[in-house]
């Protein structure tokens, strides 16, 4: 929080806390809640999880992907 960011790129599977929990905490934080979030994941996303991601205004990108595609997606989000 000590810096200003334009975008959060988040994986769903992290060692200490799930990406879903992290996304929920981001959206509850007044300083961070307006930031766009891009989720990167290799796992299958259930219908309920898709609803959660839409509710919390996160976009998702499936792994694997070409680095150029990630760059294009980031540019699209920030445009």
C-alpha cells in the first residue's frame, strides 16, 4: 500500500492464501478496491467461482499463455 499501482495481477493458487481470499480483501480495502485485477490460473474455474470473479470485477486469463498475449491483455485493461 505504500506505492500506487494501476493493475493487480493475481494467481488463484498461492501458498499462504488463496487468490479468491486475496481478491475479496482487495475489494474490501478503500485504497485498492477500484484497481483492476487480472487473475492468472491453470485451474478449472467452477460456475460459482466465475460468479465470484464477476461480482468482484476481476478478469481472468488461462495459463499457459504467450508473453505477448499477457502484454496485450494488460494494455487492454489499462486503456
